[in-house]
C-alpha cells in the first residue's frame, strides 16, 4: 500500500500516477465529479456508505472517468470515510476539472 501524500491542491502527479484527494458524497442521486473544494475534489457516488461499498462504487465510476481498470486505482486512505486519497495509474482520460488545471499550468 502506498504512503499518504500531503498535498496543497486536490491532485498531483507522481510520474504517470495521478494522486487525488477526494471529498466523497455517498447516497447521491448520480455519480458525478464535481468542483474542487479546498484541497479536495468533490466526487458523488450513488451508493450507500455501508462497509466501504460507496468507495467501491466510486472506484468503478472513477475507472470509467479516467479510462483505466478498477485495479489501476488504489485507495490510499479513507475507504470508510468521506475524506479519501486515491492513486490512479496511467489515466488515459482526464475529466474537465483536471484537464483545465493542466492547461493552466503548462
């Protein structure tokens, strides 16, 4: 398991691995990647927060959103909390909220 990384923004790159700080919202009406809030990205999951099921559901949703397999996403911490950090290995797609930040910084 990877070490928790302290970040002052909601995402960072570690080589080809994207590290995301997430503020999760379980029991949402739809799965959705929202806007950054402080140093976290708001992500809603349409699943109940029981025994990490909402996190499992969120990982599947993020895998589709970033164009990776679910095995390419590691939950570093926060499996049963709304505050999470995930590592996404070699994403092939970037949601708009991240793509816009990447354009600004290049």
